C-alpha cells in the first residue's frame, strides 16, 4: 500500500465539508499522516470602476480574507482539539485550481473533499469543484458525498 504522508482536505465550511472532514481525519489518524486543511477564497468580481458605496474593493478583499481565516480558526478549534500534525492554508483563487496547486506544492499523497451532489441545471450553471478536482488532479482524490 502506498504510504500517505500528507493529505490535503479542501473545505468550504459547509455541512458537506464537515462530513468529509470526518473521513479525512480518520484516515490521517489511521496512517499517521499530516493533514493540511485548505480553504479557497473565491475571488470577488472586480468592482473597481463601479460605484460601490461605503467600502473599497481592497477593504472588501481584506474583510473576506479575515472572515475566511476566522472560519478556519473556528473550524480547527471545534474539530482539531487533539490533533498535532496539521496545517491550514487559506488562499484566494479559483477553487479547483488552487486545491490542486496547494496539493502539488505540499507533495500531497491524497486530496479529500466533499461533494454536494448537484444535478441538472444547478450542476450545469455552477459546475462542481469536486468533479473538476477529480478530472484535473494528478494526485489521487477521494470525494465524500452528502446524500
């Protein structure tokens, strides 16, 4: 069996992600691997040049980043109480490309993420981050369905 030294767990802090986290944490503990939690901040539409009252784009980006970091801290306080071999990363970008890029940067052996199981028009309009990670990642991917 291939040794799993580093596992990347991608989260959007949804219920589906929390369910997938249980698998990531269980596998990480069972094989003694490092667990890296990654959250990708979807870059907001660039509103520069348009009138956006009461807040500048730079302030908005900073608020979003601060909020994401607070959510990651809260998630870790709640779920990582007895873990000592983990790391967190909060990065901006397109979710599937950043998840893969972070996993490659870490030389990860496995990516784990949840899938919400969208179908029909919802899937066509919004796509699936999990599906894109599975299709494009050179690193093995485990998805956990929330059905």
